[in-house]
C-alpha cells in the first residue's frame, strides 16, 4: 500500500491539477468535481480537449469570416 501525498502540478482559475507521489495518480479538480486518472489518461484527456478546442475555434473563425465576406 502506498502513502499518498499530493503535490500541485498546475493551477488556474478554473482547474487545479495534483499528482500523487505515492501512487502516481493525477487528480484534476474542476470546481466541485474531481477526476482521478493515471498519467497516460491525463495525456489522452489533454489530446481530446485540444481537439475540442480547435474545433470550436475553427467554427468561430469560419462564422466570423462568413459574416465579414466582401467587406475587404
């Protein structure tokens, strides 16, 4: 059995990420919700959030360009 000791890896206004020096898990705190995942899961979560963010920004950019066609 490992002794869990959490250290802060990153913090922002919306999230707090901690790593456990005992068991190696990562805790991602978003407001009142916490998920515990292994480091590989954190990498996968980062990838899928990046994809979602890119898709949202692409949609917004396309809508902006469509709304401003012919203004240049």
